[in-house]
């Protein structure tokens, strides 16, 4: 498709083996009782990418979507590798006990919450600025790791909470702007880190 929405749903696994999914519209991928994954060189290009899985979502090729929403319910991780000027995260719900890992070559901006169940880690990595505008919540001993890779680039916390029940919270960026919201852990450490000279 060139402009319309694309939807693919399977009772078990939805796998992109070869070829690309490309549209100016939204893309929705569902693995009702299984996974959503990329097994070949194919990429996903589109507006909002929504994934629904039971046992994990792994999208690790050079995807180019403008925003991302994901849910996973039973086991396995949620992972997205992407390249776009700014990736919007409209919400990620990981209730399957696994981790959440999102990396974008470009900026990241969150508008929806990102949550994991007990002991699930959350890792967001951007080469551009990162703006956290909704809750980022790791359950149990799960850790929160927010990383901005580029020198003189901002990690901006504008609203809500960045938290873990008992895990560590690590924020790595040359510049940080905690303008609103809270940062909290139970027994875990809160570690701001400056990786390069500004």
C-alpha cells in the first residue's frame, strides 16, 4: 500500500520474512497467541505501528515508523529498532514479564505510558533528544535505562513519573532537564550520567 492502513493478524505468529511493509498510513500487526517478529531483511515503514502479541515482539531490522504502540501479555520481550527524525511512543504495556527495548536513530518522545510487570527492564535509547511526557514504570526489580547518545543533546522529563519498584534508574545524557514529574525507586539507585564532554 502507498497511503492506506495495513493490518496483519494471525492466531499464533505474525512474521515478516522478506520484502517490506510500506505505507503512509498506520500498520497493525497481531500475533494473538504468539509473536510478532522480523525474521528476514524486510522492514516496516509507516505512520503509527501497533503490535499486539502474547509471547513477544521483536522488530530489529532498520524500521522507519513515526510512532509505536505495543502490548505483550504472556512471555517474551518487546523490542524495536528504528530510524526516524522523531519516534513517538504512544504507549507500551508489557505484562508478560519480559523487557522493553526501543532504540531510535533520531529523537524519542513519549506521550503514553511505558510499563513492565515484575522484574521487566525498560531501555530507551535515542541518538537525538529524548522527551519523557508520561509514566515510565518498571515493575519489581526491573530497571529503567534512558540513554541519549549524542553530545550536547537533551534528556527532557516534562511530566509524570519515571520509576521502578526496587530496580535502578539510570539516565545517560550530556544535558538533562527534569522540568516536572518525579523520579523514584524502592531500593534501587538513581544514577544520572554524562557520557561525553559538553
